[in-house]
């Protein structure tokens, strides 16, 4: 049973560029959340998608946007990359509201 | 802004020792979760606690949710090198999902 899969695993981008990260949720899960984890910090909530709509959003600028597809997979887009966007980006999925999230291994984004 | 404060930030112990890490907040939460994260991996859910005063055990790990549902503790008995990792607490009420900064545990053989 495949868990949450994220692609790519590592990515290097130049400041000012745009990036798209992808996530396939665990089978049977319909809710996807994205987190940013800077080195040595806990994950910070970016946003959550359910039924193809953004349901909740953390304190991130509009440069961060997302999408959920009918098959529940999701994308995270970041425009006008800054050096400070370098981090591990985690995708997590669940079903319902009472269960814990299953996390992917993340995409390590480095902005140079 | 709701905050989760975890302590200690770092903990280095010898195999066989016991330890307790804490997760505290001034806010009341409907539920709280503990995760363990290894380098290069995503967090893995250990337990969810929902009732004030609740105690859950997972082998050598004991989790407790405070009576007022504002704090939680994780106690590890006879720690092993395989327990090494970043222990994160996560909570949310009314949709505001937050993680603490974590306790980085190192268990030396």
C-alpha cells in the first residue's frame, strides 16, 4: 500500500523562478495539506485542500498557491522564489477530520 | 496566534535511560498528536490524544494529554538508539493546524 508520494525529491532553483511540487495522497485519503519545514524547525502549515478547494491557509504570501485534482492529488506552486523559500516541503494526507495525517518524505527545495 | 512550545529543544542521553519531553500551550485543543521524524523523512504519526487526562501507551512510549487539554507529555522508558529523532507535537482547533518546533533526541549506545 503506497503511502504519500512526493516529487521531485530534490530541486534546485534560481531566485525569481517559479516551482511546482507534486503530491499523491495515500490511497483512500481525500484531504491534502502542505507544510514548509526550514532546517531545525517544525513544519509550518501552508494550506489544506479538500474537494478541490483550498479550505484553510496558514500565514504564507500569495506567492504560494496550490491545486487539488479530481483524483485527490495536489500541486504546490511557488512564484518569484526567494532564498528564504529554501526548505523541505512536506505533503500530508488524511481522510475525515479526526484522523492523523500521513506524511510524504518531502521535496527538498534549494533556492540559489 | 496559537503556539505550541516544546521542551527541551535538544536531549542527548545514553541507551537505557528514561526521558520525558513536553508540549505546552496557552490554548485549549480538541486533539493533539505526536510525531517522530528522522532526517530526510516526513513525520510519522505516533499517537493522537483527544480527552483531557488521557494516557496512551505505545510499547515503551507513554503519552499523556493534560486535564485542561493545553499540554501533553511523552515519556520514553529505557531509551534505545532507534528512538533517535525529532519528536514533534501537533495540534489544532477550528482548523488552525500548528506544529511545535520539536525536541531533537539523540540516544547513544
